[in-house]
C-alpha cells in the first residue's frame, strides 16, 4: 500500500489529505487506508482503498464514509491530470473555497 501519491497530490493540488489514514474499526482494531481525502465526495471526505485487497466492510464503524476502491495500477503514482479528474468526479464538499484548479475545471 503506498500513500506517497496522495501526499504528493495534497502538496501539488493544495488539498487536505492524511496519507496513510488509520481508522479504528467497530472492534477497536486499526484499519489502514491509503488516504483520507477531505473536502471531496461527502462532507466527511473520501477514504481511499486499493484493490484487489478486500475491503473489510463488516469491520467498518457505523459512521458514514465514502470509500473509493481504486486500481493501484492507475493511482499508485501521482499523475496531476488523472488525480484532478478523479477529485472532480468525487465533487467538492468542503466548507471553504475549492482550490483554483477545481474552480477552473
């Protein structure tokens, strides 16, 4: 699991990302996600998971998250245009003004 691409996206695109992101499951155990991308997808942001690892849905807490399961062959390395297209598809949900690249799309 590599979170470096999301850390690079945060720096380059001016977005809020925690990569990797650890979440406690319903049983108190840690689940590691590739990243938590704030301000996109839902008010709570989007959790990034790389396939083909099975998503441990039975362990997830009852809080509502948007989880995007991505192909690591496509999203393992940072590609500015590809990541901007993905974030645009998720949609801006932040309370602050979106980054200039998002407004221009």
